[in-house]
C-alpha cells in the first residue's frame, strides 16, 4: 500500500515516444559517469604498466556494460518522469560507490580489502535497479518479461564472478596465483556480458526513439572527450606549477587535438549515422544500435582514456621546471598518447563501416601516419611531440573538409531542414499559449 501511495503521488512511469529526446535528468545521471571515467584514468595513471592498463580497461568494460543496460532501460521509459528518478538516484549512489572503490579493486589480492566487495555489491545494486524498473514497465507485456528472464543468467553469473573475484583471492597464499585468478574472473565477467549481447542477437528488443538512442551515446562521448581535457589539466598539475610558455602551449595543443577528434566524429560521421539509425527498422535497427553504439563506442572511449593517460605524462614533463619542454619525453607517454588516438580512429572507422557501409581513405591514412609518427615523436622534444599530434589531427579535419565538401554540404542541408522542421512544430504548438491569451484579452 505504501509503495502504491508514493508512486501515485510522484506519478507513473512514462513510456518513451518515437521522437523522444534526452531529458535533463539523464544528463544529471551522466555526472557520475564523468567521475567514473576520471577515477579510472587517475587510478591507472598512479602506476602505468601493462597490468594496470589491463585493469583499467577491464573496469571500463564492466562500467560501460552498466551504461549499455542503462541506455536500454531508457529506450522504454523516461528516466526523469514519475517515480523513476527516485530509483535512478539509488542507482546513481551505487554507481558513485562503485567508482570510489575502483582504485582498490585491483590491489593486493591476498588482502581482504573492502574495495572489491564494495565494487561487487554496488554492481548488484545498479543491475537490480535496472532489472526492477524494466520488470515494472514490462508488466503489461508478458512477452517482454519472458525476454527479460532470458537475459537474467548474465546478471546472475556476472555478479557471482565479481563476488568470487572479491572473496576467493584473499584465501590463496601465493600472490601470483591470486592475481591471475582475480584477473581471470574479471575477464570472464567482460566476456559474459558482451558475449550475451552477441548470442542473444537483436530478437525481441526495440529502439522506440532512434533520436534518443543516438543522442544519448553522443553526449557520453562528448563527456568523455571533455573529461580527458580535465584529466590532462589536473593530472599534469598545471595549476600547481608556475605558468610557463611551454605549459600554456601544451594546454592549447591538448584542446586543439581534442577538438579535432570531436570534429572527426561529429561533423559528418555522427550525423550521417544518426540518419542511418532512423532509417533502419525492426531487428536491423536494434542490431545497428547494439553493434555501432553499445560496442564500438566503447572502443572510442577506451582510446580517449588511453590518450588522456599519455597526454598527462607528456604534459607533466613539459610543465615540470626541472625537466622542461625541450627534453625528449620519457616513459610510456608518447606510445599511449598516439596509440590512444589510433584506437579512437580505428573505433570510429569501424563505427562508420557498420552504420554507413563506407570507409574513408583519409581515416586509414591518418592511422598509418600516427603509427609512423610514434618513433619520430619519441625523438622530438616533449612539446614538439605534442604539437605533432595536433598537426596530424587538424590535418585530417582540413583534408576531409575539402575532400568531403559535396557530401558534407548535402548532409548539412538535410540536417538543417530536419532541425528547422522540428523547431517549426514546436513554435506552432506554443503558439496556442499566445492564442489563449489573445482570446482572454478580447473577452475583456
């Protein structure tokens, strides 16, 4: 009775309409993901190694799967309406605890630390919130509830594996064995999650609003790009060092090549893919949403985190008065910086191939150029290595503006027509408010 009463006062869950857009509460929810991306970068940057990078990517993959499930729920119900925000706040709190405990998730496996248990428990709460919400909104469609039950083994098995990764390694005496077992259990979680999405296929699910789906993922990609700039500034300790021309130049280069990465996706590829997602219907629409957005966006975001780690290393050296910008970059900074951008572009090329069935020779060329530039950049002064990356990325943007001029112009025209049509409908709807006011004045 009490649950029915508060749900009645807050209002019912509201279904997503075909033309729905992302609401403000969803953007508010994304703030926790911003923090999670930042924590992953910070925890990995504390001791950059192949193992720590593997751990960071494993955590990112598990976190991203929570995001995918969250976006699937958001295709059925408006997260900012009725009683739903209350449940989402519970999920936000669990996700925040999940992020806070990430640095301890891969500590000494023989110590019974609270971190791994908090990760597992927070994961259970996040998945339970999504499961309960979807079960509630599917109550009038028994077929959807049966479909949800088909996916429940993934939730149960991944939860058991995470609990095992937290509880079993501390009971082992040999550190190497404990570490390998814990890492293997995390790898099994990732394989279980993403494998279940491939095995199940596109049967049974729907994407009611292609606009909402594409906008949701575009926003999280923009957030990841923005967080990389924050990570470079904070991690490089630019605020804690005296202002120098080298540090200022590095900051400008960081903003420039990050903006170029934004342009490379959102100028042509992103808008064209959004139209392709709208044009697809039924299972092809769901399959494209899964492959291009749920899976391949993870590759791009992984690239962003990797190049943010490299940029932080290089900027730290440039801003350090004891090293300076004229010395060659040391450590893994350059390979991570250039390698992360390569991963980003490879993910974007796969995204383009999946959604548009095309492949741009300019993208292939820039990947080859970046790979060839790694040994060159390692021999250059740190600031020059940073600037070289910015030049390559800006060069790609400039080349595509020229090469794709006709298709870019046609796409812009189509997008602009769609936007003005949508705005005209909004103006016509709101005109009724002024008409009622005019009628009231006439009566007076």
